C-alpha cells in the first residue's frame, strides 16, 4: 500500500474518472510516468527566498530558515569543557515551527539544496540544517551551493555546480562561537559578583571598549602646548600677491607641531622685515591620483558613516536588504576582486556615457591583501551596473547606500585624476646668510578622471607665474599662536578602521561589536564620537587589570589568525580553544579569591540617609553611579548624584502648563544614553521630546536605526 506522498497525480485521477469503453481496435498504451519531485532550496531570509524564486521554475521550492536553526542554549554554558569542548546545540523554541515545516518539505522533496551565504556563518547554518532536518538520518540527498550575487545567471550556475559542506569553515565558525561563549559566560558572572549585576564581557567587544577607554584617558591626561606658525605675504615684480608658509629656520626644518620657543618667533618677526627674498626653487609637476578600490565591508561602513552619517549597524541592515533583493553582491567580504563580466558592463557604460577618454587604463583589477579574501569572491558592487542610481524602486536610505556603492564601483574603473602642481621655495637672507625659507604650492585639476563620479574634497589654489631667482617683496608677515589638541575620540568609522588595522574582528563582527558596547551602556555617542560611561570605564579597568589577555590587542589579533588557520584546514579548532581556555580558567579561579568587591565600588560620602540617618554610599549600578543607604537591605533609600540630576532648560511644559522641561538621558532600552527633554513633574506629566527645545545643535537623539534580524550568531557574548 502506498503512502499519500507516493501517490502520483495520474493515479489519483484514475480513481475518480468513470470507466472508459473498450476501444474497437487495439491501441498502444503509453506508460504512466511519475512526475519529478520538487527540490527544496533553503536560504536564510524570506526576502532572499522570494528573489531566488523569481529565477527558478516549478521544479524548485525556495524556503527560508530565518537564520540559524540551532544554537548554544542561553540558560547554560552549553559546552562540555571536560570532554574536549564538545558543544551542545539545541533548537530554540522560536525556531521549532520553522524546523518542523522544513522537515516535512524535505521529506517530500527529491533533495535539499543548502543555499546559505558563502561565508563561515552561512556554512555553519547549512551544517546545522543537515542535522536539524535529519537529512542524513532519513537518507535525503543534500547539496551545498554558494553565490556572491542573487541574479538568475549566478543562481543557475551555482545549482549546476554544487559542492559538499566545507567542514573547515564550519569548524572556524564553531571555534569563534565557543570562544565567545566561554569568555562571556565565565567572565560576566565574575563582573556581577565583584562589581555590579548586569555587566558583561566579550572577547572582542572588550578590546573595542579598551580602545575607547584608553583614548579617553589620553584626552584627560593631555596637556596643551603652545606653538606658533608664521606666514609671509609676498609680492612679485608684477604686483601679484600670494602667501607662503615658514618652512625652515637657520637652515633647520620646523618640526611638528611648529615653533614652540616664543623668543625665536619674536626674533624672526623682526629680522625678516629687513631680509632680502628671492625664489630658490620653482618646479611644475604633474601628479596623478589613483581611483579608490571598490568597497569591502569595512570601507563601506567607514564611508557610509562619513558621507551618509549611517551607523555600521544601519549600513549592514540596508546592504543586506539590497543584497537579498538582488541589487548588490554579498556585503560581508574582505575581497576587492571583480568579475570579468562586471568589468565588461562597467567599461560599456563608461564608454557610452562618459566617452573614450574615461576608458584609459581600464579595466582596472584590484588585488586583495586579506587572507579572508579567498572566502568571498568579490568586492561589494552592483549586480548590474547598468542599473543607475534612481532607476530602482528603493526607500530613501536604501537608495542613498546603493548610490554610494554604485559610484564607488564605477569610479574604481575610471582613469587617474591628473593634477598640475606648482611649488616654490623662497629664501630670506640677511648679509648673504639664510634666515628662513618659505614654501608655497598650488594645484589645479588637469583631468578629473575618477573624480567625475567620486568627488573628493578639493580646493584649487593659485600661484602667480614666478621663476627661479626672481626677487620678491615681503608685504606682510603673520604670526599665529596655536594650542596643540588632544587625540580625537573614536567615531564609528575610525574605530572600525582601527580594529581592521590591528586585525581584530572580521567583516561580520564590526557592526555587532559597535552595537553591543552601546546597548550595554559602556559607551555613548556625543556628536558622533564615542565616550565611555562610568560603568564602561569601570568594566574596562576590572577586565584590563585582572584579565589582560582578554583585551590584549596583539593576542586578539593572533586569535583571529588562528581562526583563519582553522578555516584553511591548517589547525584543529579544539586545540585553539584548549590553549586559550586552560590558562584563562586558572586565572579566573585565582581572581575570584584575590579580588574584593570593595576594590571598585562603595565610596563613602558625608551625606546621611534622610529616612534612617545612616551614612550614604556611592555605589555603581548598571547605568552608572548613584547614592544608596549603607543600611541596605533594611533601608532601600537611593538618590541620584548631583551631576546626574536633570538639567533645567527654563522652558515651560506645554502639556501640563505647570512643569519645566529638563534634559535627561534614556536609562534603558535601545536608546539608552541618548538625550531627551521631559517634564520635571514626571510621572504626573509624561511629556517628552527628542528635539532640543533650546534649539542647540546636539547629537541626534531619536533611535531611528532599524533592528537587524537575528539571522546570525555574530559576536554578542
């Protein structure tokens, strides 16, 4: 007896139709053929599934796994440290319906095609799907396909060239996940017990926090230094004026930041007024500047932050959407490689739209420096460069990011920009002795090249036509006093650049790293720059002091290299974890005994509790310092510190008409640490606004960034 899934359409039809009369002549009976069963294709997201479905016929059913279907449990460590770090994966409750549905579809299919992303994370998702859907157990054939763009050609080509799951890439992802879990689940309870509840640590997030905290220490310790710059206004024999900057004094070059000895400045200001000036050098040069390479993940995030004011999180959210709709190539990559087809399309467009002059030197090919470039085949580019910005149906921010990606790719195929530079050196002499030299330069664009599409900040400058040995008159001399400035705080762009420079993190981790240190209130943004909070500074101090290897930049970079070795099949992932965990666990055990909670918190004050009369203490909470009664738990009185008190604005509340709007910071949720203005009669009046009622330009406070779907287990532990 056949099961329901074994019945064919022809067999079912034969049952319900009435018997046909026997033919008078013998007829040839065609054998009934069993129709082909549908192949099940599984991807991570519904949008990706919808896009791929457009390119395939009825023989395929494209479904979404909605990201990972298995993960380590949240309620426990999920790693057996005694049995070679064996992970215990479970199917979270939120994923169980999806897994059940995919199981049924897989059972009815002729095979399963795993079409998850081409990086380690995607490889691990495919591997987990094989286990969760019991494909091997039920003898359901499965194949793995990868593609770096969602186009009809790429999808069909991938289907015709399947491969097996790359277990080395899976192991590299497992190793990262387990390392992050061990640090997060072992170190966070230590912080809870020794510092304050709610704190957490992460293998890479703690390094990012350290960079921000140490930069803040540098800024606080910085002592400004006075220095001076001197500029001369010179006039040619034709009465043409120009300005030149002091370059040398007494035949010695001026070192950064400038002249620090005021007596030297005073002497020069006097002596140069009677000096004789002439041009000792005048040269004209043609300078060429190469176009920038196409985007990789880090440069996309940096440029989007600088030009569009997008956070890394928002950039990756938008890029993922563009990728899943088939408009750009895969957005997590360290490769600057470009396909030959993409180069041909770009050349065709350039020749047609810009002319033959802009095809000089092309097509341009770029070579990747990163070891990871082998994991992702191409840079981030439009899947079809003929689709110009404005020609696609996109929302505002998607359109802005697509415009950026399109222009960067097209400009990478344009010729060098050519500049005509002029530089002159002027010598000031007294009695045939050189007192000082001045230099001046000018630059003009001779051919815009890649600047045609990718404009950069450039201000043309002018110098009159002067020749060597020409005499000049000093018309004026300017002395300007300056103060050296401290190093700037990190922005998202500069932090990502620094992490990348040191080899910390990978394309898939930059955005989650930056997001998590904000969510946990370790840092806040002020005018686009990261400032560590009190609790962030404390967490960094505790971790740096007691677990230096966790936040050591060189150590973390080496760990990333070890993970790369695992992905390349050069190293066993369990050895990597063992070498890290054993000394870490021993040190953790020691620190539990050595470190006292009072080492970091509970400062004494002169204030007494207004309810019980006992001394008030300054304590640390999850959101920073506050005052609490020393009689806790019998007395639970708490107070905000004066500096944390709401700042008055003097503006009357429009809603209640009685209170005053005061400046506050959000204490929890996605917008934690952000400024807002609310009525001081809260909770009697709940009026609150994001815009500064005083009209001052402060950081944008409204949390407008979309949530990124939890599709991947990126670095959050």
